[in-house]
C-alpha cells in the first residue's frame, strides 16, 4: 500500500477508536465509578496488585492523584492496601473481590454491547471483523510500542 492509502486507513481507524471509546464511556458509566476510578481499578483487576507509584505511572497521573483515587476505591471496598511481600516498607494496592466483580461486570457489558452490534452485521461482514481482530491486535501493540516512554 502507498503512504496515502495508509494515511487514510489511519484516519478511519482513529475515527473508529474515538467513537468506540465514547460509546464505551457511556456503558462504563453504568459501573457507578468515575472514569479515573474505573481505569485505576481496571489496571488492578487485569494487571494485578502493584505499588501506588507503579499504579500512578501506569495511569500517567501523579502519586498524589493516585493516592486520592486509591483512597476512594478503598472507601468503596473495591481496593485494599497491604504490605509488599518482598519490601517491608512498601505497600501494594490490590482489587478486592468486590472490585473484581465490578470489573468483570463492566467488561461483560462492553463485550455484550460489541457482540450485539456484531450480530447486527451481515454474516460476510461478521467474518471480516473476526478475521481482522488478530491483525488489529498486532496493530494495537505496535502503536503502544511507539508511544511508550523511552
């Protein structure tokens, strides 16, 4: 493909991503959490326990901001702080079972919405989307590699 075709594909994929994320924000609102709290809880749920500093870096916020987010998640019973098993003075933040259940439900709402939308497509387009899901995952990884610090 030439540069112009790839640029046009990039434009369409960018538009697709923006609109899909906007739709997901509406679905995510059903969790009852702010987007920032849901995002931090998602990192804990899918990525496992981590220090407050690492969680702040993962979410690209200051430690003070993450401390407030974690405080709120702990007050809601969705996360908990505990001792780091290898470093005595450090604290690990982890999702609680209640937090994990909330994230499973939030993820299932997204999956169900996308599956229902896929169901509405003609069979030939469903197959095309299914075939494209693998290469789109590879594209996502390459994009993330290009925006990682360092």
